[in-house]
């Protein structure tokens, strides 16, 4: 492992999530078994609906982070398998409720669950998975893990409501945006990493470092997601490019393009976001204005900043396959799809 | 306290929830303070939306049951205050998600939250309260309570999905209906009672008796609710009479009226429930058919059966104000609004 290999831009080989996947592959099978077993129910629509999202296309990024962080701190038990399944359930519950809230048509490259099963069942199956997540944690029995994940869940819900409020407000600040994505995305990344340190009974300093790694990585991931929406394609993203724009979501690219724009550009953004004037021609214009304002480039620059923070958070951990994989995952978060 | 006073029908004075309220009034203030403190958030819409339901009109029936059961088993601590707030949060979260799922216009005599704040915020504030419920339990630190309430939550969500599936199916059996109301209503009543025994470190037999009391009481409550929908008024119910009918909900009165009806009556019910042909004239006809079939009377008779089971579940507990109040609450559950 060297600084050259893990540098965040200009690397010679393409960034990849492969090292992380290879590192945790055998254990991930066990986690998948727990996930499949625990999403079962006599009520047939529950495994069908949950499985639509869980079985199909999910990268299991958060469980993989738990597994890799456990490896990083030398944990040799298996308690974190159940807990990482729990994190995936919380994540899936959030996605299901998001689908209802956003009305987005696609999720992970498939039709969103609420369009197939309806909003009602989607909300309730989300509730079911959320409850199952807590059942899994209770079985493990660590009150500290329960505290981390119940707090994370409360923060996520608050972040989602916060985002709902800003949805059509063009004057949202970058600070507020960062608060929202920290709450709605980064907190669960950080919890996934942190709990590995908790089950390993690592020192407080180690647990804090894992927490920081996850949080910064999560922010970087979300920033890049928000950038890709103005330039990626549906296949890479598992969602349609322009989804955020059409939903009037205030993401950092929009915030930057608006702040830096002239009167004409600002009028365009105001109309697009606040009045929802967002057809295909509008989206093309949006992308043009963003390029002119350097909004995508600078969103990615912000992402690189957080990527560096994530890498530094684990800089003093012992070298090895786990550390390599976690550093490379940061590189992947930044570089994917570009 | 005597069998005469607590008999379930033909009593001379009207049944009342007053004894329960008087028993727990001082402690309930403490619970209310916890509830109000914990529904706060920097995101202003959260306390506004949560408070709409929590501050207004809620009877706090489940927290009152926890408090009364704690008194019944001689518990003198205060741990159950936080836990009963937790139960109320789970209940409120369920109601908020129900409002989205049912599309009902009224809740506790007020406009439903989703009609004021939208489905999106209502789903998310439900998630927030649910997370807060777990945070409160984690603070208390009893893994057994966490297990009871996380399992209850999973069962509730399953019951709700189950009900969603039966919603427009006229051939739902009484068995399945009982399973649904046990899951979606009775389980939280039983959890509320049971956790009092857990914090009091009562014997397993006592904890089981409290669980049974709550479960049977919950079933009785729901049966009476379902009967009242075909004859109560909005003021008593906090919902509109006929709401269930208009939503095509398969409740026991409908199941009985359908099973006992002639071909004509069955055709009516099929049309009403499966095709949603449910205007005001249809509702009047539904009530007429029910009266003819004795469907309301026998739904109430079933309720009385469960009421007797609830009372017998705590028959061997020591006499006193707590026992009197809990027995009288059963009587109230059955007799209210009739």
C-alpha cells in the first residue's frame, strides 16, 4: 500500500470496489443467509417486496464495510454478521420509505417497489424490516450497538424530513445541505463501521476513527451520487440521470450553479426548482449551466476532500488487506462513473 | 371489588375509564413530560406533526396500562415511565403510517396528519418516533424489554400488511381477522402490560398473566371499535362512522353479516367490499343488513368473551385500587358508546 496507489485523482489504474468484495466475500455469504432468513414472513408479500430490493442489485456496501472494519481491527468472532444484516435492513427500510416519499420511478435499476406493490405495502414492509433490524440487535445483546443504531435511525428520519423541507427551496445553503446528507446517508455508513469496533472491544480511539472513516466516506459517496445525477447514466447509477433535478432536489451542484450564476441563470434555477419546470430541455440547460459554473467539478472536489479525510481517519491502522481495501473503497467512491 | 361491579353486561352504573385515569394521574404527568421532551427536534415540522397526534386527543391508554400494571405488581421505581413513553411513540408511529395507508380523513376527531403535512412527512415523522422509542428503551437498558417491543413492532407491521391483503376480500375468515387484530392492536396492549412485570422483576407467571390481560383487552377493544364503526358517532369515536365500510375493511361485523346473509345480501357485501360501492345509501343498507343478521350484537358478544378472559387473567392478583381500575377498564372497553 502506498500513497501513490491510493491517491484520489490521477491514479493509473481504475478505482475498483473489487478488493473490498474479495476481502469479505466468504463472510458476506453468511450475512446474506441471515438477511434472507430474517426477511421471511407468513405474510407472502413481505418477502416478495423486501426481496425485490434486497435480493436484486443491492451492493451490500454497508455490511461489507462492517466486515472489513472488523477485519481491520482483528476481530475474529461472528457477532458482526447479524449486526451487519441489521444495518442492511435499516438501509432497505429507509430506501422503501424514500421511494414513497420521492415518487422516484427507478431504484437500483429496477422499478421502484411502490410502483409494483403500492405505497401502503411499501411503507409497512419498511416498518417490518426496521423492526427486524432491532430484533437482530437485541439477539446480539449489545446495548452500545443498540444505542448507535437507534440514534442513527432517528438522525436519518430527521435528515429526511429536513430534506423534504428544503426540497423546493433554491436558497438552501451548502451548510444545510451538508447537514442533510450527513444525517440521511453518512450516519449509517459511520454506524456500520463503528459497530465493528464495538464488537471487537477496540479502544475508544479506534472506534472513533472507524466512525469518522465511515462518516467521511458516506459524505463523499453522496456528493458523487449527486454529481452523477447531472451526468451519469441509468445503468451506472441504478437511477435515471436527472431524477434529482426533476424532483426539485437541492443538491450541491444546484446550490453552486445557483450561487455562481448570473441573473438569467438564477431565474432558470428558481423556476426549475421552485416551480418544478423540469422537462428534458430544461435538464439539458441545467447541465449546460452547471458545466459553465464548474458546479460538477467542484462538487467532486468537495468529495475528494472528504475522501482524504476518510483515508486519514484510518492512516494509523496497521497495513494489510483490510486497510488496502478500505482505502481503495474511498478511491472507488470518488472515481466511479467518471 | 366484586363480581357484580365488574360484570361485563347489565351493570347498573355506566362503565368508566375514570378509575384508571385517577389511579395513574400523578405518574402520567411524568410520562407526558418525557413524551413532550423526546418528540422535540431542530427540524420544526417534527414536533408540530408529532404533537398534532400526541398532544391532541390521545388517551394515553397504553402508558396508563403500563403504569396501572406496575402498581398492580407493587413496583415502586420509575423505569417504566420512559418505557411507557416508548410504547406511546410506537403507537403514534403506527397511527401516522396507518393514516397514510388508510387515507382516512379523521383521527382522534382531528384532521389526519397526512392531509395537513402530506404523506411524505407523515411517513418520516413516524420513522423518527419509532427510532426515538428505541432510543428510550436503550436508555433504560433492559434487553428483555427491547426484545418484547421490537418483536411487537415486527408483528404489528406484519399484521398491517396482512390486513392490507384482506382489505377487499369478502371471503376473509373470522380466524384470519382475529389473527390480524391480535397482531395490529392487541400485541401492543399486551407489551404495555407485560413490561411492567419485567421492570418489577415479577415471576414469569405474573409476567405471562399481564401479557394475557393486555392481549385480551386489546382484542376486546378492537372488536368494539369495529362494531362502533357501524353505529357510533364521530364524536365518541374520533373517527367517522362508516370509515371502515368506505375503506372496504373486512371487520368481524362484515364477516358475520356476509356469512349469515342470503344470496342478495352476499351480492351486496361483495359489491360493497370488493368493488368499493360504498356511498351513504350503501352504508345505511349495510347497517340494516347487519342488524338483521345480528352481526353487531354477536361482535359485541365476542368482545365480552375476550373481556372475561382479560379479567380472569388477573383474577388471582391481590385486591386493591390497581386491580379494580384494570377490571373496570375491561368493562369500559366493552360498554363504551353503547
